[in-house]
DNA sequence: CCTTAGCACTCGACCTTATAGAGTGCTAAC
DNA sequence: GTTAGCACTCTATAAGGTCGAGTGCTAAGG
């Protein structure tokens, strides 16, 4: 009984692996010949009929071979696949490419998107850290012109964010310096959630005008940190990679798929649902209609143990899951190293 | 003689305008019926034969109608087309959308890309200002950590640019403030080309350490202003729009076309060739192979009379030239207003 | 001499039909 | 339980046929 089941699984695995490569329905003969399972095509045929009954295989039509169902892929990724380590040479070359961007988070993240697409031949999705999840290290106010000022926010993770503010009245250079100092005195190392009205009260001893400025600025700061416009952005690469796969031979499908990439915010929102651990989302398990014909694999990267963002790959359901999982694991690990190295040294021990 | 030529041109215009809409070879009957030229199909047939001999029309095969050649489009845009003003209502709604981003150059430019794509149903290309062409108003140095500092550059046009610098040794807060002041004293209102070694000599009276910092910073500043990595970036919108047109029904064409959009720098370089006035580049007149099947229309936007960047539209050769020209003209004009308004008021009168 | 109606001709688009072959399910023998 | 054999199914591909839009040419008319 168990042995039989074993054989069924072997056959299923063979079919899936073959289909991932060929994208064409697999017949019993093919399996019997290519994979040495020690049984004849007829036996395999019987097993395949069983597997079909179990909802794991689908026959496009009577006289065609069989194709794995989404349920089969689910089974495959949960139980059947064996993840291999990446090639040493590949790993080395990846590490080398990261080296050129040491300490440059943004660049490293962008690179990750490029590498993901290159290494998998699918489409990569990489979410940048959401600034609300970070901790302010420093806020600098710079006078642009009259009542327009630039607010530069630097987080502990050394992520930099600019934001222009228009105040209700003109501000002088000296005043701004003072405001910057006050702001930093209170804000330094604070979590966003602690920047609240109490803070404003604490600084009531300032002149009315300065107080007004500060309120303006703080409300802007909160907006930057919390608002939609400044949410995490998405890097994506290799959109055209998918056009190489026969499942995207249909122009309408391509259009439907590419359109979602015009609205990157939607994808960003989606990825945020997978903000911890790794996920494999197959076909109709996807909530976004554009991804119903695709599979999405995700992993995350961290700073100081805290999740910063999600990296992922979209491809056809007939995806090389083993390989993508390896690539994601390795890249997320390298990106972690890249972000975390040397950062504990001085300023970030307290908390 | 001249009258005959007149009729030929009318027929050609009719064919082109019809083909722009239908994308199908036009027969003599169609022209005779749809466009009241007062002559019979037979006459038109004769004229069409002439036009073909002149290289202005092409017959896909013997028993098909005729299609305009690229030469015909060239003639059309040079002599035949009549540009109409945009609809008042449309113009108003465009102006309204700009209003939300008053004084925010970057946002306004992004909006322009979006509007261009929406209004034309083609793909838009919008180049941001190249910072080298701008004039520094202010440079602010912010200490991130140890020897890492952030350089924020603000130009007269209020374009903001960040750049991280790693110095050869650690720097203190106070030192950095001093350096910022020195830098600004010299740099203010200077054209990039004037930030040179002479400047460095002028400040030789500083301590060796500070001098070293300053040299580091200035060389970095020059890099930002001149280097490839900081060249103008490209906004693009409506890439999928083109998939609606029958000339892009071929997956391979789509792939070929979309691939160039992965390498935006190439397109940016291309657009820089059209940095003044308006241009219409038809089909094989394009230097980029990906655009050989397309036409590219460009215009520019200015600050204080100086060209800042290029805006453009790519679409099928069978493009609605009249309309695109109108849209480009209007948007470039509105973008100009948006950028130039209120900016002369205070700081930018000298020069 | 230019214009136009008439007509035979051309050729791709599309539909129909025929054929080949991959793959199946079933049966009977091992 | 496994396997060889075989009739059957169904798609993909090719081949042939028809239709119609559009042409070029000719000859008649203003």
C-alpha cells in the first residue's frame, strides 16, 4: 500500500519535472522511457488514471498526455521537491556583485531584483523597506526657498528619505537650524509611534511662530512615515522574461499580466502580505487576478532580526520551484549580510 | 498640373488618415465612397498607381489595397497634416491635474508622463532634468555614521539630489557644518564647470584634514553632477497601450520592443539627441533598432528659457500624428508654466 | 485628353476535408 | 499485480476549394 503510494508519487514527480521543462502534456511512454521506474508504460497508465481521479493530473483531451494540476504542484512543493544548493561558482559571482554596493542599501536591493530575474529567468519583485518600520536616527531640515523646506530623514538602517514641506509662512535659516536641533533632540531613536501630540506639548515653551512651524513639520514627518505616497516602492526586473514561455504566447494574457506592473502599488500591497518567512503561492491561490496563471515565491530580508521587506519571483505555474527556492534563499541571505554588516559596530546597540 | 498634384495629395491624405484609423490596406472604392473627392474609383486607382510609383504607397500584394510608406508619413507630417487645438474641456482637466503638484518638479514630470500616455494611448517617455545642466543653489552635508556622509544638492530650479559619500576618515558633526558653510560660500550660484581645482586652491588655508575632506567632497560632488550613474532618469507610461494595436500582435515584436524599456538608460541617451525643439522621427529614421517599427515624437520643457528635458511619445508608425503633436505641445507648455511659475520672484534674477 | 464604367484576373483569407500520429483505455495473458 | 496488444479518440497539420476585395486594362463618353 505504502509502496504503491511511493510509486505513484515517483510517477507524479516525474511528470511534473518533465512538464516543467517541456510544457507539453506527458504520455505514459515518455515516463517509462525517460525515467527508469522499472515498470512498463501500461502500469504507468493505470497509475496515471488513478492520479487523475485524485485530481492531481489533468487530461487536456482524450488522446493527449497529462498535465499536473495546481493541486499537484502544491503536493510537489510541500513534499516532493528536493532543494539543491546553488553552484559554488554562481554563489561566488553573486557575492562579488554585492561587493560593489557595500553599505548602499538601496543599490543592493536594486541589484537583488536584477539578480533574481537573471538567475531564475522569471520576473522578480523586490520591496524596499517601509520607512514606518524603521527608526529615525536623524532629521535634517534644509531651506529651499521662503516657506519651502526639504526634510531629510535618515534611519538607523541608513535609509534616506527626502520630503518637501511647504510651511504656512516664510522661515529663516537660523530658525530652521534651531528647529532641526529641537526636532532631533526629541526624535532621535524614537519609534514613529512615539512621535505624537505629547511631544508637541513638551516644546510649548517655544515662541508661537516656532511652535507653529514645528507642528507643521511634525505633522509632515508623520505623513511621510505613515502615508501612502511614501510606502515601500517596488523594484521589478525581467518582465519580458516571461514572454519566452509558451503560456504567455497569447497577447491578451501578456497585456493582462503587464498591466499590473503599471500599478506597482498593488503588487507592493500584495507582497506585504508575505512579510515573514517564505511563501509559495500557486496559480489560483493568488488573490490578484493577474497572477492567477502564475506562481509567486517569496522570501524576506531583515535588519537586526526585524523584517524589512519581501523579495519574490513570479513565473508560470509550471515553474522550476526547486531552483527558485534555492535562489531566493541564497539571495535573501546575502542581502541580509549586506545590510547587517558593520552596522552594529557603533550607534545601534541601545534599544 | 498643380491642380492634379493637389488631388494626388488629397488622395494621399485620405489614405493616410484612413489607414491610421483602420490599420488595413485602403482600396480605391473606400476612398471614393468615404471621402468626397468628386472623382470615381477608377480615377483614384490611376492616381494611386502614380503615388505608388513615387514611393508613397505600398501594395502588400497584388489584390490588396494600398498602405502608406514611411516616405508618405514624412510628407504627411511635413506638409499635409493640420494641427488642431485640444478640446477646451480636456485642456482644463489637464491644468487641474497639474495644480495638485504646484512647485513639485519631480511629481509634475511624472504626471506629464502619465498624461501623455493617457491622452495619446501610446507610450510616453519623459526625461528628467540632467543635473549637470542646472545650477547649484545649496549643498548640505549630513553625517550618517563615522566617515559616511550624505550630500544633498539643491539647484536653483529646486531639483533635489542625494548622494552618499564615504570619506577616508571619520568626521565630526561640527567639522561637517563648517565644511558645509565653506562649500556653500564658494558653490552658490556657480555653474558646474566652475567647480574646479582653482576653487580647491582658494581654500588652502584650512587644516590639512579639512582640506582632505573638502577635496573628497568636491570630487564626489563633481561625480554626482557629471557621472553616468546620476544622469537623467526616465519616466515612462503606457507601455501596454501599444499592445492594443495590431502591429504589435506578434509576441516577438512585443518582446523586442519591451526589452528596450528594461534598459531605460538607452532611451534616455536617445532622447537627449532631441534636446531642443520638437522632432518627429518616423520608422527607420530611428537609430534604435527597437523603434524601427515605431515613430517617436518629442518636445522639450524649459526653465528660465533653458532646455531642461525632453518629453516624447512612441507609437506605431501609423500614428495619429496630428493629435500627438497637439498633446505634446500643450503638455510641454503646461509643464513649463508649472516649473517656471513663482520662481523668478526672489532668488533667480541675477545671472 | 482626362474621366469613368465594365470586366477579367489575382491572390490572400477562410472554410472544409483528409491524414497522420500520439496517447489512451480495455482486454487477455503472464 | 503487471504487461503486451490493439482498437479507438482526438488534435494538429496539410491540402484543396471557394469567396471576395481590389486591381489593371480597355473602351466609351464628355
